[in-house]
C-alpha cells in the first residue's frame, strides 16, 4: 500500500469553489477563525525556530547573559533590546542589540539535555552546586566546560549516564520539569491572544545528539500548549528512533491534543549520517521506517550560523552557488585548529532529497521528503538577528567582539523561516509547516511564491490572480504534483516562480533580485539520482525589484520521479566581516599593518560580497500519481 | 546621615571633613576597609576605560565614563554593606571559594590536611576576599535579593494597573489596522503611469473591482484583508502605510512609491490604535508591576545607601572631577542638561 504524507485535498476544493463562486469573495474579509487579517490565499510570515537562551547550558558556559531567558527572547523577537555579553561584575551587559524589524513568530529551543543540571549549578543551596561539573561550568574556562558538558553528547552508549549530582534532592529530572514549565509559560505569555495576531510562539526544545561526533541535532516544535511533562533529551533517548517513539507516545498519540514535528539542523556537520536511510544499528529502512521519518521530519534547517547545508561543491561541481556560506568544518566535536575529516556525501539537503527518491524506488516510500527552513541557532536569546552589518555573534561571549567573530570568519548571521499561511495563528502556521509550504532565506526578507502544475498558462505572471490560480490549478511549494490528467498526458509540468525583493528598511534598503534558478533532482533509468540547475530568468544589469516566470521542464521524463525547488538570488551585498573590518579601519592592501586579532579580515577564501537568497521547499513528482 | 545645613552638604567640605577624621583616627582603626572612604583615582578610571575599550573597540565618552564610575562605586558600596550585615559569614559559596583560593597557596604536602574552615579564616586574614569578583558578585546578589523580596503574590489596585498600562502604552498598544485595495504599477515610468491611472479611475468613478486589472499584477494581490500597521508596511511599504492611515476612506488616493513600484490606494476601513482594557492584559500588567517594584526597591535602597558610604575623588582632570563629584552625590545619572551646564561652567 502506497503511503503519502497527509494531503489537504479538501481545502483546495473548497478554495476553488470559493473563488469560482464570487469575485468579491476576496473583498470584505470578516477575518478567519482566529485573526483579523485572515487571507485564504495566504501571506508570508517571517520567524526563527532555532533560538537558545540562558536555559541552555552552552549559553551560560559561553558566558552569556544570565538574564536573557525565554521571556527576553520573545520580547527581542518583537522589537525590544537585549543585553549582550560579556556581563561586567555589576551585572551590566557590554552593549544591547535590537531588531530593526520584528518577527511574526519564534520558537525558543533550548538544549533539553541539561535543563536540571544547569539549575543545580545555579542554586548554591543544592548539594550538587559544588560538584566538579558545576565548578567547571561556572569557571569561565570555556574549553574545559565544553569538554565536560558537550562531550558526553557524543557517546554511543545506548543508556547514557547523567552526572552524579543528578541523584541529589531535587534530582535533575525534577528540576528539568520546572525549567520546562518556565519555557512553556514564556511561550504562552508572549503569544498574542487577541485577534490582531501580531506574534506567535511555539513551545520547543533541542535534542542534541552528537553521536560518535556526528551532528544529528534536531529541534522539536510543538503545535500548541499541550506538551509532555518533560522534553525527551539525548540523555533519555540517544537514538533517533527512540526520539520518534517518545514523541509519538508522549505527544502525538497521547490523546491530549498534543502534536509535534521535528526539524534536523546542520547536516553539514553530520559526516554523512543525517541522510542515511538506516537505523543506528545499520538496519536499512523498511517502508514503515521511511514513512515515519517523512511524517515526523517534514522539514530541514538548511541555513544557520554554522553554515549552509543546501549542497556542497564537492558533490555538485557544476553548481557554483553551492559554495555559499560553506563552513570548513565537518566535525564540531573537535577542538579548534584540529584537522577536520573530509566532507562526506549525505551531509547536505540535496543529497538527502536525492537519496529519498532512490529509496522510494526500493521501498515505495520517500523517507527524505522535506521542505527547507532557516534559523539562527543564536545563543543570546536574540531571535531572528540575521542582519549582516550589525552582526554581534551567536555564541555569547565567544563572538560578541569583533576579534571573537573573526576567529570564526566562515560563520554567518543565520537565516529566517518564511511560512505561507492564512493567518498568524499557531494552527495556521503549524499546518503550513506540516505541509511544507515554507521557504528559507539566508537572513533577508525577499517574498517568494512557487507553484507547480500541469495546467498553468505560460503567461500566468501577467494574471492578477496569480496566487489563486497557483493554488487552484496546481500545488504550492512543499506539495506533490497532481496527476497530469488525460488532457495533459505527455506534457511537461510547469513551474511558476514570483519573487519580490526585500524592501529592507530606510537605513538599509534590500538588494534587488538578480536571478531565479530551479534545481531539479530525478532518478534515471539505472536508478541513480541526478541533479541539474536551470537559470529560469536573469534580471537586467543591476537587478530587478521583482521577477516572475513560468517555466516548463524541457527534460521531463514522465517515468522518472523528481523534485524541483526554486533558488532566488539577490544582487551582491557586503558580507558582515567586510563591513565590520572596513569600519574598524582594516586595510588589507597593507597586511603587515593589520593586527593579528583582525587578520582574518583579509582571509582570501572568504568572499567580501555575498548573494543573499531564498530556497523554496521542493515540489515532488511521482510517476504513478 | 542626618540632614545637614546646605553648606555642610557641599561635597568638598564633606570629603575634607571625613578625610581629616580618618587621618586623626588612623592609629585607632585597622586597615579594615569598611570605614575608609571609597576612593576613585585615575588608576580606577584607567581600568574601567581599558575594559570598555576591549569590548567596544573605542574609548568611552565622558557620559559613559560617568556611568562606569557610578556603577563601580555602587558595587563597592553594596559589597561593604553586605559585609557589614554579615552576609559573607554564613555564605557557603563564599566560604568554599576562599578555601579553594587558600589551597592554591598551600605547599603540596599539606594539601587536604587543613580543614576548610581554617582555610577560610586564613583567607580572610590575608584579605583574599577583597577583590575577588565572584565573592563581590555574590555579596551584591544577596544584598539585592534581600531588598527585592516581596512577600506573597503581587497585589495591585485597579488604579495602579491602569496607571501602569498608561505608562507603558507602547508595549501594550493594539496597533492600528486598515483594510485596503490597491492598484500597482511596476516597471519604468511608474510615477507618470500611476498618476494617469488615478485620473482615469476618478473620472470614470471606478470602484475597487478594477484594481487587479487597472495596473500590473502584484504578488500579495490587490485586495488585502485587515492588516496592522506593521504588517501593512511589510506588504506595501512605509509610504503606502502612512497614506492608509491619513487619507480619507472610500476614494482612490496616491500615488505612493514602494520598493517595487507605485501604488494607488482605496481605504475600505480603518481602526485606530487603541489600548486594551485592563482585564485583557491583567496577567502581563501584574508581572510588569512586580518587576518594576522589585527594581524600584533596589534602586531606592541603593540611593539611601550612598549616603552611608562617602566617596573620595582624586582625579587629575578638573572637569572630570567636577562631573564625578556631581555623580557621587546625585541620586541619578545627570541628564543631558546637567552635563551641558557643567560644560559651560568650565
């Protein structure tokens, strides 16, 4: 029996009916179930689903601001300033940072592994306060703290141990309950309960698995306030399968109204393990495993502070855009300066999508049918802080100074998640995440639509009801192409992409759009996945404020399963390090005069200009459908 | 300190008097710091400058220097007060911290032999607690916790909640919202085209049903639902949003420009920004008030404490000296006016 991820067929029918019924249906909108600005054709909402606060152990042992808790993160996301480390002995932050444009939604995702342990290390009356681990934690010796606290997360032990202090009274798990409740309370307090729907929060956390030094980290995002009593961490469930089991048992099937989805990040640091279609013990996926993987993990974070994970030049040599924000790291458990192992296939989203098609040939199910999101992975509770010029780091005191940032010059300010949803409510946004109608940006805010179908007009871009037609006659990003139908049999599918440049702000206008590309992956007759990049439209010199195009696949093979996703590039703009080094007066034409701690300003392999971009979630084509 | 006649409150006189007293009493008191004035010299200021430079890559300006010195003085005052209240004596963290420091000084063959309580006592004798950042931070924390403690749940009257809501309008304000339709013109010559379309629309008395076809396609569509100011800005840009909240509804107005071209607007309905009722945001008001009261208690207690711990300034630059002298006695950081006055007084 063929299985597919849940489809929203009834909604499309209702939508078409609504449109056909009345031309004024779009007018005089009385608002939807929750929000005044309900729009049945959906509008874009910008947010960050990957944020760490002072509840995360590394925020604190990186000497972050102890006052930057989840409440502070949600206030920052809405436009309030937040204090950045280092914090002086009087408790004052070194400086404050503020978003120029607030976010529409955010999720705080602190590391669940050490919720209780961190609390113990902060509570002098607890017997565990003076344990060796807590002393190291508070010592300010970052390499020591990293080794003491992060290394246990690389274990392959099927039953990882916690620190001895955890058996004290109260125990780690009892304290973790308190921390989790505070996390949930912060999300509830910040979520806009009125029909203005200005801001939405999601309760979430990070499952921080670094098994055998491979980064297999995943963020768990809950649909609503009905969450399990405790978040399941790597120390409780060190295998992905166990995490999935726990989420199913404690949440999805618990009958409490709980729902959740899981978003992996940094496959670029997974040493090829993120998209292996097998369980930890090496058993290959069967159809049930594949179906569960696709259902529980419908999205992947492909851009964040620790690099881009779309594709790699080594495996996509003809796509020069794959070099964008690649970090020269493959193993994040090694100390700085150590030799890094070579990059492995299976560490990038495009690999995963291709493997997924191949797996579907064998199993009948695609385990890696995922859309794209962007995030920051910030550890200052500074949700959505992606601006290049003012970039103040994402690792607390490690990079809150320019020299600190330059020590990791290949890192970037991170990206954003953009959701196409009817309204800014949890229900609407979460459903959109589930159906993958989302795209990732590298930090800016271009607006991008992507539709695929067999019945689109070639001149759809000239039609004022572009979006309405897009939905009525095909599927949006994240969807699966409908069957061509008798009349369209033998024809190639058409894809419509429309992009508006990020308008930016008065101080910093956005860059115009330079081009729209389409990346296609398919399985050839021998069962091997292939890929190709198409330039759909290139703007004239200087870029365009908007670009729109309809493209038909010239190489379409109706018997070949395929995925298609759009990549929209902006005109080049200065990278953060170029802006900040120039402001610091660094002149790379005189290298001898550049002080040591700023020498990475002149790093030859990092471009001074980048093309910010958006990646839409793919649309899939399967022959039998 | 009891209220003193105006002359006797003059800072300089105060300092001299106390200094003189101490000189005379020097023989009687120990080198215990509790009763010495807090001394600010150029050396302390240089250290504060260096720290600032390290993180901000530039020197602090005069006002920032004042704030840094104020913060440093306040911390010293609180550390002394905490010691005076005996908060250091029973604190597990401080005892352990100092015992650890002493262990470092022990010869290796005597490690583990001496009980921590003896080590702690010896550390105190040696004054190892004087400049320890962890001990100081801990003392300030305990002192402030004592001041801030509120017994029982937060209580506030209706007038208090209303006043807090008023005082924090911006945070609680429900933004204004508008429902508009628009004609969009992209590409070259937008201004002229838009103006032409506007006159055509007006002369033909056209309503908003023509919006999608009178100009060019627009990604977000031509009939927008009720949107807040902020969301409208995201969709149509700043100029269009300003117009949406200024122009009369029920007619074509514009053109205004956005990042993508020019727009003509028709405003269907508009809702001005408003403050929610106390009941709608009661939880947040209570939380905010509690936080405010906590901070206020600490602030007031700090100010009161300043009278008990005199400050002695030994700073070369006379203007900086004057500024800091003013700071040392004023209940708050000087405002811009006062700084400006000090400048002209120079």
